[in-house]
């Protein structure tokens, strides 16, 4: 990353690590605005299940501006291409207002799409190419994808469908050399919230219990009553998957809680794996201990700017 003065602060960490509260307190002190880097908080009326902790954005009576929250209707399938476009639009607007943009979230692909400035455009389907590739194995497809000089996203290789789409995108780029994607330069200071594993596990379980008591089941029931298909809610994973299965009679309440609790712990582990992978890919993260009081961590971050 560039050694020039940062023009973006990024705060990452696993779920229930307290990263939103840290971002809001930092914004309060330095004059910043938070840009959410969460793939599910974009949806309206999906609050408890996505962990929109609105109270975290109120610091000493000031409500910190937060962007890319509540911008799509439930049922819509938001994606990283849209996020990158939306992020850079907000990034420039915040800068023009002489405020610090603070990107905060746990969706690793979304964060990295900004930091690595992925070349992303809308790529139409290629039926002929899909026909050629349809009978190839996952290993064969991965070998084809690896032949491209610039990979769109090497993490999208867990299913045949995703690898075919990645090949489709790379083929489009190579056959359209005139395409040039111009994105603003980012010089990020990246802060990671480092929370002890056992503390993280306790926080995740306690947070889940609190959200279920506060209305998460009722939230999912209301979305189903709106006419959103169960499979569309299950698409959003985690809370929406297991609570929908409970409400449609596939799981008991106890089974729902147990399976969801395990899934969130696994998700947090995958988040940390992604962030460690970012470091291996050359992205420097300054890890700050979550047990240190927020004002002290804010001071630490300010000293790095």
C-alpha cells in the first residue's frame, strides 16, 4: 500500500467484535462518516438479523452519518459490483464534504474490492461459452481460470457455477480491451479489531440470545408476511436461513438456536481467515486489541494518521 497520507480509514473484524462502535467513536473525534462494508445491512427492514446496531452510531449525543445501510428492498440480490460502485460514489462525496471516510464492515470480499480496486464491470452472460464449459469438472475449470493473467476474484472457485462465471468475466475482459475502469485512488489505514477467541464466542452467543429476545423472529415473520419467498430469505444465510426454517416448521426453536449459534461461530472464523488472507496478499492491517478501552484505541488510530 502507498506510504502517502491516508485518505481512507478501514476498520475490519469478525462479527460481534465491536468494530461499529469503534468506527463511530473515531468518526466523532476526527470528523468522519461511516460507510458500511456489510453485504446484508444494505437491506431495509432487515435489522436484527443483519446486526444493525443503530445505537452504536450515537456518540455523546451526536448521530454519526452512516452510508450504504437501508438502500435496497428485501428480496433483492445485492452484489460486490454494485457495492464497489456505491462505495466510491459515497467515498468521493464524503471527501468533498471535508470529512474522513471510514469504511467499516466484516464482508471481506466487499472490503477487498475497494482496497484492491478490482476491475469490475457489468458482464453479460455468454451462452456459447457456458455450453462449452458445462461438462467440465471443477478442477478443469479452475485450471482454465488460472490461465488468465488477471483474475477477477480467485475466491469464487467453490462451485462449478461460480468458476464458469469467473471465466466468463475474464473472457469478456480479454475480448474487450478498450474497457477501462477508472476508480479513485485510495490510501487506506486499515485497522483490525483483534478479539480473543473465547471472548468472541461468548459475545456471539450472548448477542444472538439478545437479538432473538428483541424481535429477530418477528422480523423474519414480517418479511415472510410481506410475500418474500422463504427461499429468498434463506439466500441471505445465517439468521435468515435458520429462523425461516424454524418459522416454516423445518426446525424446532431449540434446533434453530443451536444450529444458528454454531453457524455464526463458523462465520466469524471464516471472516478471520479472510482477513489473514488479505495480509498474505500484501494488505497491511494494524491489529488493535478489543479489550483496550475505545478512547485509547481511538487515540492509537489518530496517532497513525
